[in-house]
């Protein structure tokens, strides 16, 4: 829970304070290297099994269940993203598949040790929808320049996945865990919401404080002409690509 909400709130705070890049718009939002992105996402997806299923600290039934729901939710979220971008642009998108998979992984993580496979499929669909439309809201409507969409792909999904524990967690899946609302424990949803609010406030406020301190000391942005030339050249006197 904490990691993804932390990341999302920190990214949102930074984007709001630092502001948009020069010429912010579709032209600078194109993916840079899709093959490398696909390789990185594949490694990330595989590694995610390690820290989700591995959190059980044993190779038993709970670890197997956690691995399976992680895969199911991520695949469902990825499929939702593919369908939504296909409908919007008329073509399926590899980048959409990647973003959807990561949104599913981030969102299912808080709930992965407590929910059934059937519920993970529903959660994955929800995660795909909320993360996709959160990006539409923040980037296109509100014009917030979160370059990697961390606030949506990690933050929003982390919130939804954390609330999911309060709704669909089952002690039949994890005897050491709680039941959620639909399994007769309405108190859990309030506890999850309290954790979300506390984490979000701490992360957002702490990031604002750190950024303000950096702005007063070393500064936050390079000059406009340096940004136009590119940081490879202006900051390092090197060119990444010929």
C-alpha cells in the first residue's frame, strides 16, 4: 500500500510545483524506445512475482495464490488498456499494454495476499479503467505534466487496491488476514481509508517540503535555453544519440 501511494502522491506534488515542460503536448509525449520499454516491463512483471508472492515467506498455498492473483489482475488491466486505446485511436498499442500491466501490478499488490482469483479479475478490470481515465483527467484535462504518469499508474491504483482489501479481503484466502466488507467486516474499509489518507497526506506534504527546500538551495529547473537544447548537452556535454 504505502509504496505506491507514496510514489503517486510524490509525483503529483512534484508535477504541480515544478510545472510543465516546454512545449508540453502530444509531440513531446511520444514514447522514446518501445522495444526497451517492453523489455523493462517484462522484467518488472517477472520481478513483481518475487516481492508479492515472496512476501508470504514460504512456498505454500498462500504464495501460490498471491502469484496467481497478481498475474490475473495485471493481465486484465493490460487488456482493458489495449481495448480503450484501440477504441480511441483505431489501433492497438504496445505502450498501452505496458501501462495497463504496470497499473494492474501496482494496484493488486496491496490486496494480493488476501483476495481470490475471481475477485482479482474484477479488480484488474477496475484498475485498468481508473488508471486510464485518471491519466486522461490529469494530463489532458488538467494539463498536469507527470512525465511517467506515476500519479495515475501507481498512486490511483494503489488507493484502489488498498480500498479493495477493505471490500473483498477474505480470511479463507489468508487466515492471518482480515475479512472485507462483503465478507461481513465493515470496519476494515474504514481502516483502509484511514491508512490511505494518512499515507497520501504524509507523502504529498513531505514532497512539497523537500521540493521547496531544493528550490531555495540548488534550484529545480534549468534555464529555458538549456531545456530547449536538452540536458544531455547542457548538463553533461554529452549526446546520447547521434
